[in-house]
């Protein structure tokens, strides 16, 4: 029997949704805006859910909002680089001691292609089971396990590359 998603139930998932948004977009301020936009859209009118999967529903809404944001950005003209800036400054590479810092890991997850990133966010950041992640992402459980394995491997490779990179 369908039931209504109430504001109190939805707000109970705020921290997990913020963590997912942070992993998706990589910027804490943009993540806050993304979560706020998601909640504004979801709570603007009654939502009927079948089952008890509030978090999965909110994760799908968040992911859809992020995709809308990416499409909007792609349509905007890109600013031209400033001539007086000169040589592009390279990002600082974290030291090996900081390589496993949560922010560094989330930044690495943010750089993954979308299917891997979304799967890692669903399972490792939000703590969804494989079945819940499959439902939220609209893919079979086997696909979730495969993407999760490949995504984790890519994150580990990139973190090792950062550790091994010579400091400049």
C-alpha cells in the first residue's frame, strides 16, 4: 500500500544525502545547494512511496537533480581563460599520510565516471545494501557488485598514484 513521504522522515536522511551529494559533485557548498534543492523539490508536493525505501527515493531524486545541474552547466557558455593568469597552477598532491583522508577519498570518488561514482556513493557512502542500491540506481544486483568492485579498484589505483607521485 503506498504511503506518503513525510517531511520528518525525509529530513532524517539529511546527513546521508549530504554525504552522497558531496561525493557526486565534489564541492561542499555545491553539495549543500544540491541537497537543499532536492528537499525543496521532493517536499513541495505530496510523494507516495511503495514500501519503506525513503532513502532510495531521496537518492534517486538527488541523482536526478545533479544530472539536471550538469545538463544546465553544459548549455552555459564556458568562460574564456584570463591572459594575465599565466601558467595554470597544479593542484597540490596530498602527502601519503593524508591520502586516506576522507576528503581526499571523496574527491577521488568524485572523479570517477558516473556509474561507478553513483554506485560507490549508494553503497559505501550511504550504506545501502546491494539490493537497495540496485533498486535506487535501476540496475540488477550483479551490476551493482561489478560496478562497486571496479569503482573501488579505480579509487585505490588513483590513491596509490597520488601516494607515489613525487612531491614538487
